[in-house]
């Protein structure tokens, strides 16, 4: 193995909006079973699709006529994060991961609550797909989320390679590419229809070396620095 291809998770290998919907359904099921309240998932999903963020749980409860008692919203967030998600790899990602180029090792670096990210990894079968290491930056603390470089350096050390032998594939120009660029990695941005964090890079340091629309293009752009 002389190069390591490292993947982001959300909106890179699967669509994060599918996880959000799956979580709202799990919370709705819980509210129905525990408190006889219907309609949460539909209300929350409508707000999410309208672009609302941060206050969806409170606003959706209000819409259902529920005045949250102490601990309710925190409990619902816990149900959301701990639910077994109904999500699937994007078809192009599944195809690429099943037959990566020879001489490449695969790894994963993702931010977010460990309870959520670990269940996503299991639901997508990534714990059985030959990616190693699988790095959840929140296991060290949320202060180590990208753009912190700890996860990238950890993977270099774990794989025994230099930065120039590594590639990071992610979707979010706001945080995915700054640190690996500084470490000498190559970077690839995948821009998927339906991804949540769309938007151009804020500076040249935030931009990826290559931008692709599908993993069908990935092996082609990986040639750029291994010629
Ligand atoms: Mg992402």
C-alpha cells in the first residue's frame, strides 16, 4: 500500500438528508408510543426542507401543541442520535468502494456525535468494508472536529505514510480541505445534488484540488499526483 484514500462520511458517501429524515421518523415513533402524539416527523421534515435549522424540535413540538417539559427536547435529541438509521451508500460510492484501485488503502474521518456517527457507519456497512482506521474525531472531543488536523495526522501515523501519499475526499469546503492541504494531502470535493453544505470555498486554502460530481470520476482525478 503506498497511498491512502480517506473519506468524509456525511454527504460524501451517503446523503445526510436521508439520515435527518430517518431521525425525525424515529423521534415521531417515540412520541407516538410514549405520549400518543402524532405528526412530529412530517412537521420537522417540512421545516428542514424549508431551510430551518437549530430550532426544529421546539418549533415542531409547538406545532403539535406540545409544551416541552424539562428534559423533553434533550430526550428527543438523544432518541435522534441513538436511533438505528435507515440510510444507504450512494450507488456510485458503493460501486467504487467495492473495487478500489490496486495499491490503495482506505480510511474514514468524520465529525459529529459518536452515538450518531458510529450507527451510521454500521448501517452503511463501512465497519465491514475494509476502511481502516475509522476515525470519529468526537471521540477526542468536539474541539478536534475539522478543520482541526488531529484526525488527518492520526491517519498518516496509523498508516505509516506521508501527507503526499494521502487524499481526502469530502463535500464541505468550509472545513474539509484546509487541514489536509496544509499537511500536503491532495483533496477532492464531491458535489452531490441534495447535499446540505453547498457553497463555494471561502478562500483558495479552502478549495479542493479537484471537484467531482460522482465517484465514477474519482479514480480519474486520483491520477493527478501519482503520475
Ligand atoms: Mg460531509
